[in-house]
């Protein structure tokens, strides 16, 4: 299984955010690509605000002299429908090949149009193609961002490859659609083990399995029972479960009760958005996607931000902190500590903040403030 993800004490003291420590499988021995003293990292800016917030990361990394070489692949989700990965345009296939070479990537969100029937999601296709099965979102109050509820510190572990995101739909007639929800014991066990290993290595006390087994007794029942049985192997961790609709209500009334939540794909997507709303918005939630060989880091709450594209008002915090997680995965802790501290100090002081958290600063102004902080550290 995975080498678990350990918490850096400096990061925990500031944000409680969990860092990565070579999440690639010890069985495959996969290592990030490195040329000399620099790591090769695939960069996929994405749609909407993706270019603006990844530019923020690139600017900070350049100023800090972070030993990263960006292999940038410009991909958009706004393409014509395709039926298989082999039929995607060349940029899509090059993005996959780049990640296969480099093992590590930083990614913005790619837009998947709702109105185009049958339009595939490259976000989902990428995870399936590379078997990046675990999504991690860190949901915690950030000092300086005033919210109604305090002391929120929960980690959302989401299965990335099946459930309602299996993508198996067809129309037996023009007015009937059948959609297959796939749950397997194999994927349920490995996402459960990921969650428990994460909890153990990060001094977490409880794992809550989120499901709808009262209605979907076979599919969600299998997910729930597989992970709860697995919990018997982790006696130091309290294992509980909760129906997803109740979990949604509990998240907005008593989120402090949650520690690590493990969910199928759809429920994780919903709860990550609820969690983002609780702590101040999607611009504050860092995240990662982890597989046996590959690690792709991206904001934990996947908002494209098409409505504010080009306005220079996007909050780059989630992308910056996701890149900090990437640096820890690569073992570049000193750079990670400095960038994390500078970013959180800017937010805590409250002089420079983007509109989503009550300010009027531009994305570039926030980035400049982080650079100024770094110069003083």
C-alpha cells in the first residue's frame, strides 16, 4: 500500500493542513522525474481562473528558486464529445504522457459542459487512465477569514474512479436513460485503507464512512461494510458511519464532530463544496489526487471560475497550498514551510485579500504580498 501521508509540524501549527510524503506506492517503487537537482512537474493550468492561479504559483516558485521545471500542457475541457481516451485531441494525450513521465503534476480544473449530452470529463478520464483513485481535500478554518462556525478541521477522502462517476450511461429508448453505479470491494477497500493510513500517520482519531446504504443496499452497502470491516485492523481509530443526507446536515450544524470522512465519488463532491462554504469558499481548500504511481495536486473544491476568468480577482490560496502539498510530496520541506507561512500570514493580517473573502485585492496583488512576506522570512 501507500507510504502514508505525514503531517509537518510547522504546517500543522499554522493550518492543520496535511502534507504529502511520497505517496507513490512502495510496491511499484515509482519515483518523481528528476533532471539534475530539479524535479520535472507536469503543469495543466485548466480552464476559467486556472491560468491566473497557476501563474501565481509559478511566480512564487521562481522568486523562491524552487527546483522545479514546469512541463506545461495547455488543455481545455471545452472540446467536442469523444468516446474514448484514444480519440481525445493531441494535447490531452500529451498531458497523459507527461504525467506518466513525471509522476507528479499540478493541475487547475477543466470545465465539463453540462449542456452537451455525452460530453466526457477529462478530469474523470485522467483519474481513470492513471488510476489516481484517492482524492484528498483539507477543510479547515484559516486564521484571518471570519466564518460563522469555528474549529473546523476535517479531511475528505473521496474515491475517484467509480460510483456515479463510472460514466456508464445509455438510452434504451429516447425517453429513458440508464446509468450504472459501480461499487467494488477492491476499490472500496483501497480507499478505506488510504483513509485509515492517513488517519494513523496524521494523529487523527476517527474515520467516518459516508454512504446511502439504507436505500442503495447493495452498492453503498458494500462500500460501507467493506470499510467498516477494514476498520477492525485499526483499533486505535474510531470507525463510524453516517448516511450522506444526515452528514450534509451535520456538516453545516456541527462540523466539529468530523475528523476524516471517506466517501464514494458523488458524495465527496457534494461534501467538499459544503466544506468549502463553511470555511470561506473554494479558494481556500487545497487538495490532491493520489494513485499507485502518480500524484496530481489541485484545489480540493473543484470550481472552474468561468464567471471571473480574466478579471484578476481569483483567490490563489487553494492552488498555492496545493502546490505546498506537492513540495512536501517531493521532499522540499523548507520551500513548503516558507511558502505556506508567507501565504497564511498575508491572510491572517487581512490587509490584502481577494473579493471572495471580503477584500478588493487583485490576484496579482495577493501574489505580490506573498512575495513581500517571503523576502522578510
